[in-house]
């Protein structure tokens, strides 16, 4: 008479949890993709001079304030995922608001 129905509910719960996790990851990926696009496509490149070694986070914050990148947070996440160095050497860097965040990080590598 008593049929075990308790096994069905945990499976259904896990399906809901998995579905929610997939939606969250998709939304995060879409946000990261949008936030790393060029801030101003077609903008003229410029040169940035560093007279002392600076942390990447400080340079990205400056670039965010100048409108060169769309999102400081997205740039930091992309830098962590791509294992970009955390300190920038003294030198002159060619950047532009027409570059996407990956291109900006690549330009800061050299």
C-alpha cells in the first residue's frame, strides 16, 4: 500500500538546482561578454605612460574612470581568468576605448 515516493522529490530538487545553476552561469557569461566589449568603438588610440611600477587593479580603475573600459569588475575577472600579471612595468602603453577588454589586457602585458 505504501509506495516509496520520497526518492522522486530529491531528484526533482536536484534538477531545479541544476537548472538554476545553469541560468546563473549563463547570465554571468552574458554579462561578462557585454561588459568586456569596446567602450567606444572607433575611438582614437592614445598612449599611457607609467613612470613607476603600478598594480594592475589601480591601472584598470583609472581606465574605467577615463571610459576606456566598460567595467572595472569585468576587467578584473577577465584578468584573473587569463592569469594576467598583477603589476605593470614602467613603460609606454598604446590603448584606446575602441579596444575590447581582452585587447587592453594584452596591450598592458608588454
